[in-house]
C-alpha cells in the first residue's frame, strides 16, 4: 500500500506535496513558539497532540528523509 507521500511523488503531484510541506512547516512553527515561550506548551498539547501524532505516523518516512538532508523541497 502506497503512502500519501509516495503516491504524490510518483505522480509528481505538486499540490499534494505542497500540502504536506505546509503541514510540516506548521508543526515546526508550533515547536518554535514553544521553544521561544511565545505559546504555552500545555495548551498547545491539549489542542494538537492527537493531530501531531497522527501526522508524524503518516509522514514518518518523509520526516526522516528530511532530517537526513534528502529530498528537501
């Protein structure tokens, strides 16, 4: 079974790839707000924890690839 990312990349579906990139950027922005104490971590966890866990599971392969410096968009 193909993942959302694999399907998007194989079909060169830029719209899907862009959507995933926007989601990951949003999650990075949340973490930056927490690190800089601009937002309360407990409050954000209560709102976003389930969403973040779900996206991390779905996009695990892409996240690891980007952390290793492969496939940056």
